[in-house]
C-alpha cells in the first residue's frame, strides 16, 4: 500500500493534527485536500473517520459545513501527533502554512455588493490587518457589471488600491480659497 497512513486510526490522527493547526474552521473539501499529504489516505475511509470524529465530539460540524476541533480533540491530538510519521507531518505542515495564509488573506480582504433602492449599487471594499481595519471604503456604482469588476479587482490587489488612495490623498494640495 502506498503512503505511510495505513489504517483508520492513523487517518483520525491526521485529521486531528490538521484541525488543531488551521486558524479557523474549514469545510470538508479543505480538510480532505490537507489530508491528501499522504497517498495512503482513502477518500471513503477519510469521510468515515471525519464523521466519527464529529460523533465522538473530537470535532464540531457547524450548520454551514465547517469543521473545528474541540478541546477534547486538541488534547487527543497532542497525545497522538507523534504517532504520525515525521515525513507526513512535514508535508502536512507545509500545506497547512499555505492554507492558513489563504484563510488569513480571505479574512483580511473583503468585497461585497449591495443593490440600492434606486437601482444602483454600493460596493464595499474592506482591508484589515492583524491590528484591525485599515480601510473600509463604500462606493456608489451605477451598474452591476461594474460593481462585480471592482470587487474582483480589489480582491486581487487590495494593497495596490490602498497605496493609490494614500498617494492621491497625501499628494493633493488643498484648493486655494477664492477671495
């Protein structure tokens, strides 16, 4: 059998290892993607183990389909993590670092569109860091396609927009007052 994970107990150890290290609750697909760090993990065994861990209260499953580790799961994860082969933990840690960067980015960069009563749209662009809000900008946009384009562009490069706004505001000279 390929891989280092060979039975359901090891799959459970791996799932606990993963869920103990993600920075926020994650959906089934993300847990599965992270568990694929070892070729010995079978999809059907994985799904059964994940369900068992929820049933035994090592994990919770929220109404919106997100898995999170419980205190019981954390205790057992600490006890069992050394049972996972070192090479599996290394690959898993590398994948977890990338996943956590993505999750952190997603929580720090938000863009939404809301239709207004007059048929136009409000686009809200939010950027935050570890200290809190950096920017919360609301723009009135005449068309839905334009609103969608703005939210997409902002999500791809929020730092660029923030920098351009700061440059524009910092370089502007106050208008001369007329006598």
